[in-house]
C-alpha cells in the first residue's frame, strides 16, 4: 500500500487516494505509531464524490473516525492538484461535516497555500468546567465537529497533557470534544494550544482555530470580517469570521514524503 505523508502546521496525516479498506481502525493505529509506523495524527482517504468534486474520510491516530480536519483538508487540495487529479484551483470536498470549498494558491505549478470556506460556525453559551480543582469558563463551538474553547490568561502555563483528556471525556460532552486553550495576545492575534479528540496534543488544529476565533468574535474581542492570526505550536493560521458566521481559514500545506508499507 502506497501513501503520502503531508502536514499543515505540523498536523500530519497519511493520505491515500482510494476507498477505505476493511480493518482501517487497526491499520490507522499501526501506521500512525511514531516508533513502529510512519508516524502521524491519523489517515485520510480521498475518493470521487457524487455530491462534490471529491470526498475525504478522516481517521484519528486511535482509529476512530473524525468528522472534519481543517489542516487535513488543505493538504487534500494540494494532494489532488499536485498529482493531477484536478486542474481546478477551486474545488469542493465532501466531509462528514458537510461540503467545504477550497481555493488554492499555486506557485511554480505547486499548491502552497489553501483557503477553506469552513461553512457556518455556531457558538453556544459559556459553561463552567472544574478541572483539577480549578474553574475554567468554556465556550462550546461547533465547526461541524465539537470544540470546547477555554480562554486563559497564560496558555503557555496550562498543563494541556493533563487537562486535555479531562475536557475531552467530560460528561458535558458525551461524544467527546476537542479542547482549545487560548490567550488573546494582540489586537488581531491569539495563541492556541490544542488537545484533539482521538489524537491528543497536536501541533495545530484548523477547526480548532476557527472555533477559537469565532468564540472570540462572538464575545466582541475581535471584529467580524477582519483576518485574525492564530499562533499554534506548529505555526500560524489566518481565520476570518463573516457576519453570517461563515468562517474562512487560510494556511500552508506541504508534502513530507511518499511511502510504501507491506504491513497489511
């Protein structure tokens, strides 16, 4: 089986053009292992679609299926264009959280940056969370997948590895949730650290960045229609929330290497 490892701000997946095989959960766990496999946050399978130009299915490192990945879908656009599956710089991709539109920036015949229309993002009322005896205010956000955005005074001091699992498996989120710990660092900037449902700490999360900025805009911290820079451990994304709560996300997509495995 051949695959391509790609990453967006360090959020890395193994990409395969083809149908999801039987036993994909075990395959994903083994190949995602960073010591005995290729090492990744999961696997993404790409196929044609009768509802959009293409379809993507995402599996986390633990083998569970995810609804959406903002960094992952940018790499899908690069994968398809760079390999000649499409010659269009604007495509639609069907996901479990709906159809997303990608606008690709091509330089020297290769995709360098991708802007994704993430659709409409919804923000719920704040709720209190008690974690390790500390009270946090959490803003639940849906970007097609669930997020818990937690505003902090100093994101760097937050023990994400300890608190992340407590948020993910909190009884308030029966199906699990992605957790973002964020701090506003400038007029149009915020810092974000992420615990992803099914994967743990990751260097970046595209949907998490969209959730974080939308929560901040809804609270009046940032303005609608203004690009907001989100600094994750893996780099910077740009997120813009429109008045109708449609969210645009722009960031890089890069190919790491091509691989082949005979494990299966």
